């Protein structure tokens, strides 16, 4: 029990500290790295509670995909964060209102837990003894909460498409294919017959523009 308690305080303290550094850090790349550290420590807490599947999924999905995606998007966009912070004070009242609402909701949750500690146990159903943790989670996720699961998949799909659109850059110096133009080409446009070409000279520079077209 002493070793488990030590690991719990280690993971919990590091998770809270890294979560605070995500907000405090000025460099967005450092914030993403602290976020990855918070995910790793939260995974350790899940493993200590016996939810090994959730712990591994937190590492594979969030650390291996979402956080890395955030990191690459931030590095590719080259956003001027100094310019974004210039209008910070004008949004401060709205942020304080939203933060106050969140604090009020957290106080309600903590107050309900202090008044009646059995509230969290009453909303959960017992797991059958002959079913593993991963199988029980799958049974609940793909039956009772299947619509929420599909909705979260759509949200991730939209986020992936948005990241691709934001990082897609068109440069004027790079030639790109236009499938419609290629399909609309006829032999008359693609080929030209030259019968009066002098021997040993080839085509002249005056014909270069026509060949490019």
C-alpha cells in the first residue's frame, strides 16, 4: 500500500504541475510537451486504479496522435502568438465570467460528493465477474453509448480535415495538375505537326510558348 500511495502522489503531483505549465508556458510548443507529460501521468493513475485499457488508450490515442498532431500543426502554421496576445485584455471579462461558471460547477460537484459520498457509486453498474475490464468497457461503449461514440468520431474527423486545410499552402511557383483541364485536352491541343523544320536545328525559341500551352 505504501508503494501504491507513493506512485499515486508522484503521478498526481506531476500531472497537476504539468497541467499548470500547459497554461503558464509562453511557448506553445512547450505547452504541447507539458500536455504530453500530463497525459502520461494520467495514464499512470488509470493503471493504478486497475483501468489498464484506459491507461493504454490514453497513451496510444492522445499522446501518440492528438498531442503530436497539435505539435505539428503549431509548428507548421507559424502563428504569430505575440500579435494574438495584443487583444487579450478586451476578452478578459468574458473569460472571467466563463471561468466563474466553471468554478461554480466544480464547487457544486465537490459539494455533492461531500454531502453524499455514495453518489458516484450509485450511477455505475456492477461489472460481471466473468468479464474483463476491457470487454466490459466495450460492451457499454458499443451498446448504451454507441451514438456518443459515433459523434466523437465525427468530431475527430472534422478536426483532422480542419488541420489538413489549415496546413495546406498553395505556392505560385509550384506547378499543380488540374484534372479537368487534362481531361478536356484534345489531340489538336496536345500535338502540333511541324514539317518545315531545318535539318540539325530543331524547333526555334518562338515555338516554345505554344509547346508550353
